C-alpha cells in the first residue's frame, strides 16, 4: 500500500471509531433515563452488577448494531473533508482513478466486516444471554415475564414415527397437563400414551406422568394399561416447546443452525423467525461494502454547502436502509416466504444504487 492508502485507511478507521464512541454513550444515556426507575425498585441491585451484567453487554450489542451506521457516517464525514480541502482533487490530478481511490476504503470495510461477522455469529449471542437474563429479572414487567412462561396447544414430532401433544405447559414449574404421545408404523397407529399431568425433572432429564393410560394397537385387538405414576424419557426439553425469535438472538450460529435442523425434523411448521436472525447476521456486515461505495460516491465531489449537505443526504439514505431492513425482517418472518430473499432485499436495492453511483462517479 502507498502512503496515500495508509493515510485514507487511518482516517477511515479513526473516524469510524470516533463516530461509534459518540453513538454508544448517547444510547446508554437514553437507556439509563428509561431504566433508572426499574433499578431503584431493587434495593439489593448494586452498581457493579448493573455495569457488568447489563451495560457491558448492552454496549457490545449496540456497538455491533451501530457499526454500519457509524461506518457510513464516518466515510461521509472524512471524505467530505478530503474533498473540501481539495485533497481529492490532488489525488485525481495524480491520475488516480475512482476505482483505485476505493482500494483503502475497501480494506477498511473488510476489517469492519470481519469484526462484525465474528461479533454477530459468536460474541453478541453469548452476550445477549446475560443481558436478557438481567432484563427478565430486574426490568421486565409481569406481562413480559409471562410471555415465555406458558405454552398452549403444542405439538412436536420427535422422530419419523413419534409425535407428542401438550394442552398446556408451564416452563417455569416444568409442569403441564393433557399430554399425549403417539407412535406410528407408517400410517398405522401402534401405541398412544395419555397422561393427565406431566412433570419434567431437570436433574436427570426424565418426565413423570400422572394418571396415565397406554393403548397398544394390534391387528385384531387393543390392549390398555393404566397407572397413577410413570417415569419415562422423551427426546425433548421444556425449552424446545418455546419457539420465539427472541431465543434465536441468544444462540451462537452453530447452535442456531443445529436447532433449526432439529426443529425441521420435529415438524415445526414456521421457523422463519429463526432463519431471519441467522441470515441477518451475515447480510448486515456485508452491507459495509455497499454503504462504503455509496458514501464515497456521494462525498468525494466538492459540493456547495459542504459536509452538511453530504451528511443530510447520507442520513436520509441510512434511514431508508434501516426502514427496508426492518420491513424485510417482518415480512421474512411470515410463514411460507423465502426468508433469505427478504433479509437480503435492502442489500439488493442499495447494491443496485451503489453500482449506479459508482458508474456515475467514474465518469
């Protein structure tokens, strides 16, 4: 790399970090103003626990979330300054093409993308477990706490031939009622197990069935067995009964992929919320390249109004990107749609815009 490349790359990274360090304290200040009453409601909650369990992980989550925004604003700011100081003119007069000018920008975008990918797929999910556990304990209201507490009318396919049905289950007490398990041989029912009550024992991962009936179906007759209590094992845990997108944010990508595969085998119909979370972890970091091209193409020309005009245009474009991203996430979570396509729609739209601006800038 030449001296000018190092100069641009240094400005790229320094301005990016500076912008990120401005956004994070603002987010923390807003959050503190909203949560201070919740903290004061718990006299045993200390400052160290708030900082270590909540705000440390809060910073990790939002630093990763703000990366594309910080990068986009940073590129516009320092590129506009280069243009206003006529440094861009000096570079182009030295026969440096617009494509060659993008080289140090792309090196910086690659560094940010690699860091963001690692954060998205591994660091942030593990961090989110601690943060959400803290929120559930000290911040969530009664309605939010009960959101994952009760599961009603749930069915699950354990194997190709075994299905379970539960009328109601409490994931805090690990107890439920109106349980049934069916085993098939092809299309023929072989056994059906009923239980008025079911209780999960986390120590040995067994289930205790209360007031149970077992029906075995033979060719010419059925046999029925009864009892008051039966200890048995099933290939699922109470956590498997809860299919909420919020849990996807707490799973590292390897665990999330395995969970999706297992859920598909169990016959869960709509896993798009989990697929959206998985695909988003890659699409958002890749957007660093697209946003970098757009920002440079907007800011490398000297404009009347200077940095303010470029920044205003950039903020408008960033708002549209976030808008399309949220729309894509919502639509991608709907059953029966292609989640991958909807998650990548913002990158496709703004990728086309970046190509147009790139071609225009080369002229």
